[in-house]
C-alpha cells in the first residue's frame, strides 16, 4: 500500500495568478549562467523585438513554485500536500516540458496543476504520482505545459 492519496487522481488545483517580475527573472537567469542577454538585459530584449526580458526555459519551475506558495498563503493545499507526498520518501522523477509561447517580465500568468495519475514500479517498491502543470496567459493562451513524476521509495 502506497503513501500517495490516489483518490486525488483527476483533481486540479485552483487557478493561481503569478506576476513575473523582471528582477527575479534576471537573478534566475544570471544564477543559472544564462548568456543570452534577452533573458537579463531589457535593451537587448527590446532590440530582439520582445516587450521585456524573456524567461529562460527553466523558469517555468520557478513559476510553478510561486503558484504553490500562493496557494499555501491563501490557506489552500499545494499539490504536494494534496497528493499526500511524504518528504521522507519523496524522490524527483522525470520532467517533460512543452513550450507554446514565451513568458516575459510583467506578464501575469495563470497556473493550475492536475493530478494526472498514479502508478507502481519495481514490484511495488516505488509509487509514482504524475502531475501536469499548465501556465497560461489571458490573451496568448497556453505558454508552458510541464509533466512531472514524483516518486515515493517504499522498499
């Protein structure tokens, strides 16, 4: 018997709005060693035809984390709490991203996460929760879809 609350399969978090701040995006880009100036230099981004600096591809993880923190501040469970993730046994599994449009500083995006399923592996020694997170913009639509597997090591 696993630790995840499998009754949460199919549930979706409340939609949460996150505003992308230039300072945080610049700090992140510089921290990960990004060298393309469109990710940290406003003039370079505008010269490339963008309205502001563009988020790096990996910034979607930060946006997801910010959304989870917002839910917690509002008294709602984040997805880890919802699925019953036990941090003592939790491992990070695979991640897959589909990019449909860029995110820019100043954007306010909506984030929601769906519990898309559960599975067992290694003869029941591992259980896997699959979450799908969608980041959308009110006028540009779906920007990023992220699929993540979280794993409990049971044996």
